[in-house]
């Protein structure tokens, strides 16, 4: 590796998976050295995962810089993964991994930066924004993601560069949009002092909605689905059977999930308004992309009263490239 080439390490750290990548970088040219995904819960710390990754791929040369995208808030160089018992700090990682430059960023911030590395084939258009002849659509964007949890970020373009602002929107309160969602909120408030968005817009959120519809509305649960959920990931069982049309309770669960997702995505856009594009990423959306391409999500998204016509002008793109966060971490590194 010559003097102008740098060894860069990046990671996308979530409650379910930890994805790591190492490249040799010369300017904007990246050459892949190693890449692998690990189950986060198999490890006690990020340091443990990184050390195994480097050992497995026989990488012994010094790393010049590293950036890790964390599914949780990053404050003053310290972060905890929201759905994983890890605490990380830039200073601790510098010492334990012997890397001079280490940066921690929020995972939605990484995804927002990673968008610049995507191609059109990496995205599906759910809604094409309407461009007013007198102006271009605002180049700013909103990024939302539902997976193990829920998150959102705001991407602001400044000339030829961009700045991304993180949030902890997933922990904001859930606001129902119709009578049934009001019943869902009331049902959850009997169990929780605070009902957050990610209680519903996440893998466990699908399971929560499923049990609500079964217990409160009386939709019957089949024995086959119940048994499958004891063995496999309940969210996957629900979405698979909803999309195949094999089970009414699963179908109604996914419909309610999409209604809430569309409404919340619209709320995020309004909070960061004006923006020209909404990007949807995260682990769940690509798995239900055919359902998101239907009108249900869009109708919930644009149902904003006096602002409905404005919402129709927003371009909505579904990111199907699951490495967008990893690309964003590399970009920052």
C-alpha cells in the first residue's frame, strides 16, 4: 500500500446485524479488501467483532481511519445501540483497535450520506414528485427507516456538498390517524406509559399490531401461523403470509402497518419541510416492496389536510440496496 493509499474500515452497527467492510482508498477510488456481516447478539462489544473480522481476513496492516454507523444516538463521541447492550466511544475504540481516527455517527446519518453512492437500480420510485415549471424541487431530503427500530434524518444540500442532521424520531409519540389506530393506542397505553413510533414501526411492531387485531378486533388466529411464529421470526412470518394472501389476520396486520408507516413518513416530511424527496430505507421496506408500490402507503402519506397537495409533489424513493448505511460510513471515514 503506497503513501497515497489509505486503509479504511467502516461498519453499520444494528441491534440485529453488524456489517463491516475494509477498503484501500486512493481519493474516491475504493478497492475492496474484506466485507462480512455478523449477528450482533453473538458478541459482547464492537471491539470483539472488529478484531475477529480483521483476524479472519488476515488484515494486519494499520488502519488509517474508521467510521461506524450506530443504531442509536451519538453524543460527544459516545453511543449506545438502542436495541443492543453495547456502549462505544471514539476514544475507547481508538485505543482498543489502535486506529488514530475513529468516528461514530448515527445510522440514519450514514444512510443519508450513502445515498450519493447509489445508482438508480438501487431504488424504486413510489411517487414521482410534480415539478413546478417555475422552480426545481427542493433538493433537501428526508430519510426514514423501519427495521429493528425506527429512525429519521434530514439531508440538506449546500452547493456541491451536503449536511445530514440526525434525530431520535423513533422515540417520539405515536399519533393515531383513524378510529382503529385510536383503539390501538388505547390498548398500548394500558401497558406502557409512553407509546413510541418504533413500538409499531419495527419488526416487533408488526407482531404488536398482529396481537392487537387478534385480541381487540377478534380476527381469528390460525394454528399454523401461531406455530410458525414460535419457530421463526414473527415479523417475517406475518409479512410472508400477508403478501401471499394465505392469512387474513396477517394481511390486515400488514395493511395497518403500512397505513401507519405512510402517515408517519408524511409527518417526518412536514417536520423537515420543505424537502423534495423522501427516501425509505431499513430492513423491512424492501421485503414488502410490492405492497408499498400499491396506493395504500401513498394515500396515508399525502393525507395531510391543507398540505395534501404539497405532499403529492414529494418524490418518494424506496432504497433496496441494503449496504447504503455501510456506504455512508465509508464516505465519512
